[in-house]
C-alpha cells in the first residue's frame, strides 16, 4: 500500500505540492482567528460551581 502511495507521490510530486499549498491557503482563509478560540482569562478554565 505505501509502495503504491510513494510511487504516486513521486510521479505527481508537483501536483502534490500544489495541492498542499492550496489546502494551506484554504485552511488559512476558513480557520477562525486565534483570538476567537483562545482565552487569557484564567477564570474561564475553572469549574463553574
């Protein structure tokens, strides 16, 4: 299985590199910002009771 995968990646190496670059660009555009998903307020990490 990995031998076939390795041959395919080696054969289409420029397509694979381009696909990774496109995927990174799309994820950069679609992913939320770090300030939206993180918190620096310590009380957010404590239980609510």
